[in-house]
DNA sequence: CAAACTCCCTGTTAGC
DNA sequence: TGCTAACAGGGAGTTT
């Protein structure tokens, strides 16, 4: 499941290959992938747009486009993509056969195609004049707009919610998903149900540092290449996520799995003191 | 304001 | 062995 680090890695690898390229046409293979505008307007407007920026905000991939419109009308537009659960992007020759779960394809001016594949169809695509229409609802990006320790502490105290739910809330902090929230809370020694306004300044700082550590490490490892084109997994395996019943890496206590806010939640009952 | 639930989807897995 | 039902999860939306 792509969260901030995975999206960051995708953006970095796509950037050099896509910048400066023009979209010659687009195909929508699963209509509901596209949120806005309507499919006909979409294919019309996306044609002849040039990629001039590729970045990330939270878990959104932001493609900045220069439109072919003449003076007077907008020259800038954005393609926004959220991969959700199972989305992925690939760049391949347009002659290659489409894969089973391909949902959208953008043909480029070099006969290559940017393809969006998404088994579960949860991924969402937007074509917008201003990406803030969507990204404006996000809180600060955990890496690009990290709140200061002071800001983070104040933000925690402005709410009274369990930490797990709060860190999953993209309008509070953008980028974390289920896996990295569990990992961050474990590293910080904070219980997932601990109320946000009950953290001391020191605990808040520890949590903030843990989030940064977990995300930075994941970005570093996602980017590493084993040398044969295979991404080197295995060196950044989760400490608690998906390890229910296994011994805690810190104290050997059995990792527990509970449900918090409809999300499977993994934690060490000894390291992460119940509240 | 917070929490709980529902929906969207399909590959995987547990259970019979 | 072969089937079905439950489950996983991000986020938007609705209800409590």
C-alpha cells in the first residue's frame, strides 16, 4: 500500500523520464477512476499538455502541466493521482499490451505510455486548474512541511482523539497510512489509543521524531536498488505491522493486534503503555 | 467535535 | 478438492 515514502520514490523515479514530455492522448479504461472533469472534457483538455512539474503532497502525486491554450486562458493545469490501496504507475512502450488492471493510459510524444494500474479500483485521478481544490484539504505534509515541535504539540492538544486515528487523518498530517502509523507509534512507545491531548511536550517531541525517522528511513530504503532492478525489500521490514503474535523486537513481548477506527492496529503492550 | 459505520473493489485466505 | 464468506485497507460520506 503506497504511503508517503512509496509515493515519494515513485515521483523521484518518474521525474527525469516525464519532465518536458507531452501527452498526445489519454485513454480511460475504468471510468470511475476519474473524479473530475467528465471523461470527454478530460481527454480533450489533457491532450497536448506538457509535464512541467512532478511532485508529491501527502499521498497525492501532483503532475503540473502546461496546457496548449493560447494567451488569455489558463496555461497551467494539474493532473492529480491518488494510488490508494493498490495503484501503481509504469512507463512502457505504447505497443505493449495493456495489463488486466490498467485503468488509464497517457500516450506521450516519444511513443511511451504512462499507465495507471489498479487492481482494486480505489485509485482516483483528477484534472484540475488548481490542485489546491483537492490538496487544500490536506494538513501539512509530514516531510515537506513538517510542523515544528511546538506546532506539533499544540496541534495534538487542539484535539482529543486517539493517536492512531489522528495520525491517519490526512487533514491533521498528510502522508501517513496504516503501516507507518503503527511503526511510528511503536518507535515512540506510544499507545495507539492514547488521547492526543494527554501527551506531554516530551512525548510529543518523541512522537514527532519517530514519525520523521520512520518515514525518512522508508524513503531511503524504497530508493535503494539491489542492483538487478529489484527493489531491496527485507531490510526495512516493519517492526510491528503485520507481526501479531510475534515477539516485540525491543522487549520480546508478544505483539498484539486490535482494531482502532476500523483499522487493524499492531502494537507492543509493554513498550506502548496502555492508557 | 468525535466515533462508528457504510461504501467502493478484488485478491487472498480461512473455514467448511 | 472445491466452494463460499470473511477480510484487508484509504478516504469520502453519513449517522449516532
